[in-house]
């Protein structure tokens, strides 16, 4: 990688980290990016990287296993049940942000013996109400999911994830509503189950709003590379 591009990565990473509050962390979304680009951010101190597709995550995790021994992989895209076994075989898998149904979760628990280590789980909330998005929509279903997670030996209930509304003329207002809805539910569940839960919310287009709403994890892709 050229020195100019490395300096550009350093500038982008520094700018984002200067905005993060003490409780906020960055996942760089590396879909469609090369192993060399990921390694460049790793060399700058970044450890958390997210992928949308299991196959791409699988390939990159093996390419970078030796040269990036402290990397932490996050699965952030929609997970199909027939990809669970492949996902669970990935080294350095640290978190799954997109557990969006009780059926998927039960299948994951049945396959958890394939995991190479404990993995943190975010339950995905459908706060946007958009039909094409996935996620839990009721507290009752979340309660059922948490009860199932309590049976698991290797899946750790870590927090909640959501995405803001995309198609709207009131983008900022709707994003803030989605993030506030997640925070409200997170507080209910934290109190009920005596847990300290994390929130995963905010992408390149709305991460500043997410930070204002105290997101613990933001997921940035486009703005870190283009």
C-alpha cells in the first residue's frame, strides 16, 4: 500500500476516534475490501472488523489469521441458517450483530459446539418497521430469545442492534427515533435481567446521531475507504 493511502487511512481513523465517547467503539465494515486494506487499519491499531457475508468473512479470516493475531471479527449481515456451521468455524469470530429471530437463535445454540471460542450475541431489533429489514419486534419475543440464550454455553448475550430508517424525508428524526427506541428497550432488559447490555447502532450515514444517542458500537464502512 502506498504511503499516501496509509496516511489517508490514519487520518480517517484518527478523525473517527476523536469523536468516540469513552463507551463507544468502532467496527470497520470491510466488505468488498482487500486483506491488504484490512491489514493497514490493523497496523494502525484497529482490531474490530465487520463483514456482511459469511463466505467473505471466512476467506478473509484465514488470509489474515497469521498476520493479524489480535483481530476480532464481527458478523453484521443477515445470517441464513444454512450458513451457521461455516460461520462457527471461523477463527477470531468475536461477535454476531444480526441475530434476528428466535428460530435462528435456536439453530445457533444447537450448533454451538462447532464454535472455536465464546462469541458475543447482539439481538437485532426492527425499530425502523421497514418490511425489508429483519429483527425482533416485541418484548415478548426478546424475552423468549434471552431465555434460550441463558441455556447456551458459548453464546453470550451482549446487547442489541438496530438500523435506522433509510427511505424517509425526515432522515435525522427517524434515525434518532430508532436509536431511542433501542435504548428504551435496552434499559428495560438490562433492569429485568440485571445485565449491562451494549448497543450496536450507527453507520456511515447516521453514526453522529448514534453517538449522540450513546451507541456503544458504530459500524463504519464506506467513509473509511472512499
